[in-house]
């Protein structure tokens, strides 16, 4: 579906540019943006490689296991329908920890695997289970301690204080995560009161 949306937006933009006589500016913007995208990606690779390396060191040192043990009781409480020894718990924990360190690119495949495991636990039904909805809310809010990708982008564009974003990001993601959990629980208990499982 998203492919159709992007194609539609592109076609509307090109038609609009053709009607307004601004096709030259659109062509210049396309090539300039493509060049900036490549430069940005190359700049991000170094930062992401650094933080993925730090994550590997943390894993080898046992820090990730300690973080997993720290968050496991919280995750099990948020997902009471998921057995504590189910593989979904491990993927959810890995996704949350990757998001905490701002590694969205690493968190995405872990999130997909978690959702696959939750769907399997749901019997493969086409309707989302309580746990799937909770995970989506938790993953979308994305509690972040260190927004590495945003810091990398700010460094790439010569920001005078690329790490100034850490404090506001922490506050914003704490509020977003708490809000997501509260809304998730409100809707869940509302459905229970109506007798819908």
C-alpha cells in the first residue's frame, strides 16, 4: 500500500510541477537530494558501525544480558499472554534495547521477528492479538537513551552541539512510551468491559 502512496505523491508532484512550469527546479532538487542522500548515508555508516561495535562489546561483556534481565520483569508484565520462555520475549527485549541506543536499523528486523513470533502465538490469525497491539504501541513510541542516528545526522550537517538532542529525546520518548502504554491499557480494559476479547 505504501508503494502506491509514494508513486501517487510523486506523480502528483510531477504533474503539478509541469502545470506550474517549475520542472527545471524539480529536476535540480531531485539530483541535489540524491547527492545529499548518498553523502548522508556514508556519514551515517561510520556512526552506526561504531554503535553496533559498542553493542557487540556490551554483548561480549555481558551488559546486554544484564539489561535483558533488568527489563525482563517489565516486559513479562506488559505481555502477560506471552509465556516467559517463548522466543518472542527475547526478540521483544532485543528490540527494546536496540531502540534504547537509537539503533532503529538494528531494531527493525528484531521487531519484525518479534511480531512473527507473536502472530505464531496467536495461531496465525489475521487479527492482531493483545500482545501484538501492545508491542506495536511500545515499538512505535521508541524509548531512547542515546539517539545515535539523530546525533549522526546532526554531526553530518555540522551542528555546533550534535548531542544537545539527548535530553529532549529522553524526555520525549519517556512521555511517548508512558502514553502508549496507558492508551494501550485503557483500550484493552474498555474492550474487556464490553465483553470483546
